[in-house]
C-alpha cells in the first residue's frame, strides 16, 4: 500500500510537482516575513477632554486662593486655614483630573491608574470634609461668639485638619493597597478600578456628611435670624429691614447648600445603584457636575470673603478699594 502510494506520487507530471514545490517555498517565505499591521489610531474621548479642561480651570482658580492665603501672614485665623484646606484639596483634585487624562492616553499602566484614582479620591474626599469643617467653624463662631477667638478654637481647627486629611489620605490609599477590581472586573463600580463596595462606602459617607451639614446650616439659620432680630431691636430698625437682612442670610445658606447638593448628589446616588455594566456616558454625565463644585467653591468661600478680597486687590493693583475698607460685616455674611 505504501509502495503504491509512493509510486503514484512519483508518477505526477513534472510541471505539477514543480508548481507544488514553488507554492511551498513561497508559503514558507511568506510565513517568515513579518506582516506589518497598521497601528490603531489614538481616539480621545470628548468627555475626557471636558474633564481635563475642568481640572485645568479648577487648578488655576484654587492655586490663586492657596497662594494668597500662604503669602499673607494676616490670613492665619481658623476660618482662613479651613478655606486654604478646601482650596488645596480642590487644587489637588484638578491636578488629578489633568494627570488622569495624560496617563490614560500617554502612559497606560496599572500603577499609574491606581495612583491617579487614589489622588482623585483623596483630594475630593478632603474637599468635601473641608466643606464640613467650614460649616462646623461657622456654627461655632456664631454659637460661641464670645469664646470663639481663643487658643482652644485654633487647636480644635488643627485637630479637624489633621483628622480630615488623614481620613482622606487613607481613602485614597485603599485602591493602591489592593482594594481594587483590576483582578476581578465583576466587582468594578462605575469608576474603574474602584470596587463596588468602595464606591458604596464613599457614597454613604457623603450622604452622612451632607446630613450633618444640613443640620448645622439649619442651626446656623436659626442663630442668624435671632441675631438679626436682636440687632434690629437694639438699633430700632424697621421690620422691613430686619426681614431683608434675615432673608439675605437664609438665601446665602440655601445657595451654599443647594449648590453642594446639586453638584454631588447625582454622582453619589448613581454610584450606589450602578456598576461597571452601565454605559460610561452616565458616569461622565454625573461626575462632571461634581467637578464643578470645586470650581464654585472659591467663589462661595474665598472670593466673597472681605479679607481675601483685600489681599487679592493688593496683589493685582497694589491698593484696597474704599468700598472694601469701609464695608461692615452683617449677620447675613455667613
């Protein structure tokens, strides 16, 4: 059987055998020559560009506040320390968004991804905690008006700063220390590489802090109304003047709290109910307003402050407008 097969193969016409040999040689040569595949084009997500632009604006705006507070020795009161902490946290958050964009398209690796998400989580956590600390400081300044300007208040402020930054850094280190979903994608949240449990803890913590801020601002509102009423009685103001002053204070508090809730609440609730299987456009659409809170914070907490306005005017034009030097603080300036 084998001999017959050999014979039959040997009896093939010469041209057919030569053609087969040529095909084999060409196939071998083609297998040895590497095939150059076209490199995939680098496509940039427009949402990432918007986030990077937002981070740039956040960094520039808050860098001004940090520099003003750092270079003015007169701005060392507890209130300015907390405003500086808020500006520093927002500055780091803006830098984190910029670095995340650069690493995502130029230097992709697990280490950079974990470091970037850790920086963003830590900075935004410090920003929210600083907002709570500012609320606590405002409440203490009104409730304990006589003993507020003391060494005890300064010590308490430093304790709050150490606690809030220590907690924020620990939250940022969790993904780096192994609490991430890089090895098990089924546990990912809407923000990779954060796990679903990690995102849930952050969201619940935010809701708890928001409830504390809401309660404190309700108490602040009551104190402001009481102070405005007492001042109106002492100076024999008209009832309409008392009403306007009180309404202005309440409106300011409503704007502060409403802005904070409008920026952070969509992403917080979405993180609780969604996971990695949801379309990424929903994550971008809810995360972007949260970054806007870091843009608005300097306007609400820093640039509205009279002392910071004076320092900013000195830096920009070398003088203090008479309108700022003669302005008196009212009960509505909360």
